[in-house]
């Protein structure tokens, strides 16, 4: 595998710095992801069907450019959508 060119790396950084806006529901679902909540747990907490929560998780990943929920959480911290708790 060839290393990424400087242009490719710059494009990736630009993509990371793009502002992301999440809906109120997506923000609540994202907070659940940080706590390790399963889809069903989040659905119960928010009073929504599991399908709605699953779709929200997919939309969060799409908006952040993530492939996994864990990557979505990491990117949300990187972009300032989530702020680490004070120590």
C-alpha cells in the first residue's frame, strides 16, 4: 500500500475540520454512544423506537465521516461537538 500523498492528507484534514451540525436527537444518541449504551437502551431512555435510534446512529457516522460508532465518538471529540469531562 502506498503512503497517502500530501494532497490527500490535506484533503482529509480539511474534511475533519468541516463543521458538523447534529439534530437534538442525534446529539442525545451521540451522548449515549459515549456511555456505551446499546441501541435498545438509548431507545428506552429517549422513548423512541429502536429503528429511529439505529438510523440516528447511522446519520451520525455519515455526518462525521466515521465507519464505526467508536470512530464517530472520537471524531466528535476532535471536532469539539463533545467536550471531555473535567478531571
